[in-house]
């Protein structure tokens, strides 16, 4: 159900943004951050990890689905880059350096390593979804217009921030669980190095989105359009607007114990867009569409389980 009063229409007065960055975010600061990411965190080489597993059955039973999901999502980075090329045909050198020299090389290695790990556990190789959606192509065609390009860029930054925050939380949870199982090799040489790289990606998107709002790049009507599009198109990481993937994500939420506090999880995932895109809506802890997406994924996963249990052998 639509959250009453969440959007401000084009003809309505937009309240003053209720945020001010602690420090001015400049293009130089963002460029320096990207450079540091590349220097501090080179892509993780396959031959540097130790895939020794003490109890493969226990790991597969407890976290096999999560590892499969994370591997697929990381391997979909190549499609993500294609989407960027469709949406943002006029990005600056800092953005190009980030997704060409830092983000893509790091993420693809995460996927290859996790995919190899899940095959060690006896699971089938990941099957990434690499087709650019029709909706992205349509938005890309419209984004040739500068005002729409700015909206698309802001949404790209919000999507990146939400996606990377979900990754940070997922890797923290699974690493804690794998450590509790006594699987130190996986924890120390795979999960810990991966989770050390994700926060820097999140920071890039957060800084970039903050800079756009801080510099008033978008006019009120563009911010209104961004809110409408974000509310209508929001998807959890890796769900690709497909029910099968949404159900898979619901399984990840349950396997990692995130369902114990879905509202708290939604607050963490949406904190950047809550602060920047919805600052006019005082008291909003997180956009309702994030919690709806989480609840939908969990419901679809549980429905799948019921259908499986009811089907004849």
C-alpha cells in the first residue's frame, strides 16, 4: 500500500532538505577515495585463498544457499557495467575509474572465488543473469536528455549504496556464522578479505549521492521524479525484479537471521536515500518500499517451501 503523504507533487512546496554533510563532498575527495580503493584493495587472486573446509556437509546445509546467491550476484557485475553504459553515457573520469578499474575487477573476483567454493561444497555453478532489462534500455534512451540523465545518475548512486550496504551486512553475518562453525580458512582468506572491500564501494556511492544533493544538481521536479521512480522500481540486491530471485533472496534473509528485525535491516539498507531523497519527510526511518520488498521476498520463499512440501514425490 502506498505510504500516504510520502511524495511531494510538482506543484507543491518542497520543504528544505533536513541534512547537511559534516564536510563538503568535493570531486577531488571522491577521486581520492577511488584512488585509495584501488591501491589498498587489489582484486583477490584465486591462488591466494584457502578453500579448506573441515565439515563440508555442515557448511553446505547451513550456508550453501547464501554462498550460491552471493556468488551469482557478484558475477552479475558484468551486466551491471553494461547497465551503466546504457544509463550513463556521459560520466566523468572518476566514475569510469571506479567501475572499470576498481569495482568490476574486485566484484568479479568475489564471484569467481565464491562460485569455486560452492562447487567445493557439491553445489552446481552459479548462473548469473546477464541480460539488460527492457526497462533499463527505455530509461537509457530517455537519459540522453540531460535532466533525465541527472535523475538516472542519482538513482544509480542510491541503488549502489543500497546494494553495497546489503552486501556488507550479508558478509558480516555469514562470516560470523562460518567462524562459529570453526571454518577458519574460509573465514580468514575468503570472507574477511571480501567484506573488507565492500564498505569502500558503499562509501563511493554515498559520497557521490551526497554531493549531488549538496550541490543542488537536481531541481525540485527532478527530485520528485527520482522519488517516484525509486518507489516504483526498488529491488533488493540480485532479485532483478523476478519472483524466483526474490524468493531466493528471502531464503538468504532467513538463513542469515535477518528476519529477526526486518525493520532494523530496512533502516540500515535505506539510510542513504532516507537521509538524502526523503529528508523532507520528517521522522521517516526508512522508505516503506524497502520493507515491502523484504517482506515480499520472505513470503515468496516460504510459499515456495509450502509448494515444495505439498508437491507429490
